[in-house]
C-alpha cells in the first residue's frame, strides 16, 4: 500500500518536460499584466480614472454588459436545452452556427450585423421604412453587437451542464404528471445552475471586452456607443498613461 501511495505521489509531481514550458507559458501570461502595474501612473491614478469620459464609458460598458447578459440568458438557455436534450433535423448545423461567432473576427461580426440590421440591411431596411428607426450607431446596437459575440459562450456552458445532468429526474417528474416546463423550471434548471452561472460570467466578461463588432456596428460616440474598450483604444493614441489606468 505504501508503494502504491509513493508511486501515486511520484506521478503527481510535474516532470521537467512539462514544467519548463508550463513556467514559460505562465510567465508569458503574467508579464504583460506586470507591465501594466509597473507603468501605471499611481500618483495620478485617481484623477485619470475619475475623468468624465472614462466614467461615462465605464458606466455604459457596465449597463450594456448587464443588459446583454440578461438577453443572452433569456435567449441562450432555451437554445442550449434544444441542443442538449432534443433531436431535430439539422441539429449539427445549428450547433455549428451557434459556435460560428466565437471563431469569426469580431469586425466580421459587425459587418454581418450591418448587412442584416443596417438601414439597408435585410431586416433593417423594413424597420427604417415602417418605423423610421435605424439601429446602427445607437446604444441598442452596442447591446446587439455584444449579444452576437457573447451568447455562444453562455450556450456552450449551459449545454455542457445539461449534458452532464442526470435526465432520470426529469423522466421521474414526467411520470408523476409534471409538464415539461414544470420539470425544466423545478428540476433541470436548479441542477444546471452552476453551469448557467459560469456561462453568465463568461458572457458578461466577453460583452465587457467587446471591441470589433461594437465599433463597426455601433461606432464610437461618447456617451452613446463608446464603451470602455473603445475609450481605452482612443486614449492609447492620445494619452497612453490614461489607457494604462
């Protein structure tokens, strides 16, 4: 027994073949963050962070990020349930389309939103014709851009949680007369709540850092569409220390 434990602990120790590249990888990830801390203008940190443009961009990012996460939860959880617990024609194609925004360059996502929802887009032209409303370059456009790039993260996280959850509890509820909606609300959703929480955090983080689709579809207008990443990019051209802060 002692020999088995010794061998088990020996196998848990990292080998040099893995340890060296692991350390290099960690240093590569830590070094840029250390550079930010080393170059940060700590004496003027509070003043730069409290500038009106920075606070406005931060507030807009937080507001749109929260709204985007809520929209993704409402729309993404049903999609994840369909992919994980149902069978229908074209399921593989649907899953591929769901993951497509993850691999698309964000700027391409912004262009795609323009072709669909712009003033001359497939849907946008009718919105403008009937109601005189144009989506691009509005705060709503920011939310739509963030939703397009962030929702796949939520769907994939929740789908994985649903696949790992035991479906026998739902089957037992069905035999007791519970509807599918009741079983989903009372049994399935509480079981996969950790996955939903993880997906929501990923979704919010992705929305908060979105840049390419936002600047392409929504523009860069202070107080309206200029989120924190856009403010950082603009500040980096004029005042790098403010961008670092």
